[in-house]
C-alpha cells in the first residue's frame, strides 16, 4: 500500500516541491495551504501521516497538532520547522509528535521519517481493529450464564455507548478491570487511549508527577524535564482509576478537582489544561463498620456516575465450571501446552471450594492445573454451610453431564457409552438440569 500523507505548508513553492518529491517516491499526497482546511478534511482512522509546518498564519503548527490529538491521539504528525522553532518542536515531540525536521531538509530524510511513522500508524490501526473486534460484546469480559453475569453484561452494554462516568464496586478479583476495558472498547472512544492508574501509581511517592505531569518550564536541569501525566495521556479517551482507596488525602483532593472540572494543572504550569476524558473508578465495597464518613466516599459521591456492583464468585457458583474451562483454555494457549482433561478430583475441588480470591484464585488454580501442579496447590475442600451436600453433588453431576455432551457433540448414544449409564437415566438427569443435547452439536 502506498504511503499516504496529508501535507500542510503555507509556502506555495515549498508545498509544491515537497509534494512532487513525495509523489516521486510513490506516495499519495493531499496538500493544504493552512491548518484549518486540513482539520476539515482529516478524520479518525486516517491511514496516513500528517506533515505540517510550525510557523503558519491563523492556526500555527503546535495548535494544529493539539487539535489533531483531539481527533485521534495516535495519528502521527511530523513537524517541519526553522532553526528558531526547534525548542517548540522538541516540546511537541515530548507530547507525542512523531518527528520534526529542520528546514532546509533533504527529501530522503522526509521520506525516511514518513515511512517510519506510517509503519507505526498501520500497527496502531491494526491494534485498534483487533480491540474493536474483541470489544463488540461484553461477553468476553463477563463470561457465564448466571443471572448475575447476564445482568452485568446488560448494564455494561447499555452504559458503554454513553459518555457517563462509571463506578465499579466489588471485592478484589471480581472482574472490574476487565469490565472497565470492555466499557471503553464498546464506547465511541474505543480508538482513543485507555489509561489505567492503579494502586501502584496512587500510592507512589511521586504520584502527583506521574498523574499530572510537569510543565516544560518547571525547574531546570534533569529534574525539570517536562513530562506528560497519565491523566493528560488519556485525553480523548478513558481514564481508569483502579483501587482508588490507595490515594492519600492530598492526592484525593486533586483527583476530585480532575473529576469535577476535567482539568489538570501540571507541576510548574501557569494555568490548568482542559481534558476530554471519560472516568471509570474501581473501588472495594464500603465496610459498614467503617462508619458513615467512609460510606460517603468523596470521589464517587461527586462523580454522578452509573454504579455497577460486582458480586463475589460465591454468589455466581453456576458460572464456575464455564469460567474454569475458559481459564484452562487460555492458560494452555499462553503456555503452548495441550489443555489436559479435567478429572473428577479437579471438578470436585472446583465445585466445592469457596474461591475467596474470586476470579484471580480460580485462574491461578487453572494455570496450576495446566502445568500439572493443581493437586499440589489445591487446599482442602471446605463447605460454607450455605450449600448442602446434595447441592454440591448436583453441581458436580451437572458438570460431568455437560462435559460428556460437549465431548460427544450431543450424541446421546456416545454419552451413554462414556458414562456407562442407562439411556433413561441420562434423559431424566438432562431434564432435571435443563440440558439440551442439540445445544452441544
């Protein structure tokens, strides 16, 4: 595929000469005399590279670059500049510009820079396409057939296309991070950045620098180097604040300002910078024993967001067999190992264990099983007192029938032979558990 270039240059002679040199290299070039006309033509998912002068009447190159970041933060922009504008170009590169060339530049240097930027653009668009395919359904983030799983999928698919902020509440390991990514991938912002700020950042001694960045004019020497904060990197996309409880009181106050005003004030900056971001917050459930002050968490009290509660795995037990199979399959692929047959011992543990670590613990057990270490890692089975032995046995029986139907592709004669059970007994149990052989063919 030929290189595609949007060239923005106000000097007619230089514009024509550059366009001719690029076309001699087989590139497809669309030229514009100013930034305003280019902004009216460029769209999200433009497959090429933008080459723009810095010094232009009306909208200059840096303001043009900032506007392009609003349209598509991953669109590569190469700036061309005179010697007096090098400092500005370097600052733009730190904020995401692909490259800059000092005039007069050789055509070969421009072509080389365009080729590199074009390769990065093709990769970014391919990754975007894959994310969109993966995010067409919330099912990949919330697997399972339980009423709780269906409710979560329905809420996520309903709220994702809107611009409203979201608060995800639930114990650790219940799938909040996967849901946050699914909300982003199902939203109109799917092609924009998805930036996660986790407990490691929120509790870091340089959390404010990491989150809000440093202005180029702040300080001098190595300590004064400019830095774009994580909040600003999410501009145009989604900022996911995971485990928000890890933030201290001072950082919480600054996060409140970000939530309410959609502005950041980098260290050393004279004025705040406006951001166009969607915010998703993940937090643990409020402990009633902590008192009313904790229950009135300032971040989500002021957010005015949709709140989605994630139940622990103990409240969606019917999903455990499907989730375990899914984790076994994923770990087998990741480890480049065959997925082993799930035996009676493993199923007994999977169905009777409480899984206090939720999805994280279940996934860890599945990985150990794929590696042949499950029997070493499996703790002693304990019942929680809320499920009778009859219910545990019924869950195990249903899972064995599902496995047999899946392996035999719904062929009852083969199921009968595999389980060494009379046909009438098999049909009685299928009816009891509402299992349809046709669903497995």
